[in-house]
């Protein structure tokens, strides 16, 4: 709510690190909508170089027409315009329009610019001259120009001195945090970290258990990074199920079928020993024997989730199924976690351990640990990058079903090509390997950004920024 014609309503931009000066005031019209965003055509234009997390048309504040009370009291409401990073009212993300109350805080993104909705009596007017980059509605401009008591630009009224009384929740903040503690303070990731630290202390002296715990924690941390960038809620049991599904495929006879088709029927037989092989031939073998085979295997849980989602009723069909690119990225990356863990713990670590055992038990364990850490963390630019990228195309094929096979073909061959290039460059130089890893992550990041843009649930999603 606000007031009658005897009151002036406006948004006050609160100071921040990027805006440490005065507090600009943005008047609200009684009849016209005020759009906030980076687009120059918005009524409240925010600097795109400073507020990069703000969308071009981020949010709007508009009067609730036809709902004024008998004494002339007017109301305004705020709504998000499908922004990438969301609009927050008093710390709560907007899902629909909300009526404003004096003192409400409106934030464009979790760490974006923050405004306060205020209502002041006209008898004690406040300066309403906006900065030069603000385009006001025409009705508001005419009212400001004709007001006899219109001021130029002065400093805001001094703040009232806070009382000296202190509350119990100020002394014990834990009593007042409520849901914010679990949703905004990273309590769950911190708690999981503490649990893994305790378990790893217990596992000291047992190399196998210690390596499994460390690999699980690092894989979870790497996946959490991708999950935060995607910004869409997906039940943890669905994501864990995708990883377990891939693990079961790798220990089942299905793997032998994949190996037979891609490495014996198709020209994907991987070289063994130290026999030199030309780069083009090695790349082709890796494309069939590693790229096409492993990416199809890791994509199998994504296709299974899509098939299962089409046969369930709401809300499980939306939670489990693949309906957009973000779903595909999340499930594809989760599948890659299961693949990476089994490949690292069951294949690469035992090989390194046996190869260095002649130097002593301690040296073999150290070499295994040194391999485990970069392999699991590097999966963000490796298996998770390829599988997440292919998952984007699986979800896109659902949105654009008429071009499904073209979309799936491009995604499958591109992801497989990146995978093959990584495996091939590993035999040439670590520098080239790093460049391919950076390229793979760039492909994944681009897919995440585009998936966030295309998401049908964009207004309900959260999104961690790639930049400041």
C-alpha cells in the first residue's frame, strides 16, 4: 500500500559498494508502470557495467488500478519479468506479484542493487529529482514539473538515531535466522564438509576407505559447482540416482556390449603398449572407442529419466523427467560423477598403485592420492563438461521436438569430439591438454547460460553468477 494524492511514493536506491554516494529517488506514477533494468528504454535504468547481474528488463512496479479505498488510498505491486537472477522482496524470491508496503526492500538478484519502497507526506516533500539516466513516465514528469514545492537535488533527511536497547535475537542471532540459515548461509554444504572431515579422520590408516571418502567429497563439490551455475532445483535423490544408474551400467554386461560395438565393430579399438601411432588415426580411434561409446553410456540415465517422466503424473513427472536443457545438464553431469568415480577408483588408481609399488607402500599410496585429486576435480572440465553439454541438447530436443534428431546429432558428435580431443592431447603435451580442458568447460558454461535463458521456469530458478 501507499497513500493518497497527499503522499508521494518512490523507490529509494540504497548505497552499496558500487553506489557509495547519495541515495537516488525514483518516483512512482499513479497510472503507469515503472520498469527496472539495464535496457535504456526502462524507466529506471541501471548501469550495465556495474550491475551485470541485472537483466535488461528485470522487474516492474505498477499501480493496482481500480483498487483504491474510499479515502483515496492507492496500492502498488511488484513483479519479476523472468529475470535470470530473480527479484527478491524482503529476502524472499518473487514467484508472482506482491503488493508493496512502506519500508519493503526490493533487490534485483541476490547480490544486486536494492531499493526501499517509501511513502512520504507532501507537506514534508522529499527531493524527487532522479539521476540523468532515469526515464520517468510522462504523467510523473508533468506532476513533478508543476509542483510548486519541487526541490532540486538535496541530501536525504537524516536518519533517526537507533535506540540503545538491545534485543535477545541481537545477542543470540541463532534464535531469529529461521529458514534463512539453511537456505542462505550454506549450512548444508558446510555440514556435509564437517561430516566428511570426521569420516576421513576415522579412515586414517585405511587407504581404500580414505580414498573413497575423498573422491566422493571432491566429486560432490565439483557437481555442486555445476548445480549452482544451472540454478534449477532438482531433487537430490534423482541426481544421485543418475550417478548410481551409470555405476550399475559400468559393472553390468551392458558395458561389454558397448565395447563390442564401438571398439570391435566400429574402428574404436584403443591402442595398447608403447607402439607409436599417428595423431589423426589416434583421434579417430578415440572418437569411436572413447567419445561415442562413453558419452552414449553416460547419456543413458538422461534418456531413462525422460522416458520415466513421460509416464508419471504431476508433480513427479516434472521432478524426475527431462523437460528443458537445464534438466539434461543436471542429470548428464550427475551421470558423469558416477562414471568418474568408478573409472578413477576401480581402474586408474589400482594401475598407478601397482606401477609404483616397487618403490614402497607409502610411495604407491601417495602416487594414488596425487592422481585422485586432479582427476576428480578436473571432471568439471572433463566428463561433467562432455555429459552436461550433451544433456543440454537432450533437453533442447524436448523443447524443439520437430528438430529432435538434428539437435541430438549435433550434441552427440560435439561432446564426443571434445572427449576424443582430450584423450588424444593427453599423449602430446600437458599444455594442449589444459587448453582442451578450458575449451570443454567453456562449452559447458555456454550451454548453461543458454539453458538458463531458454528455461520455461526461469522466473522460479535461482542462478549463481559467472561474474561479479
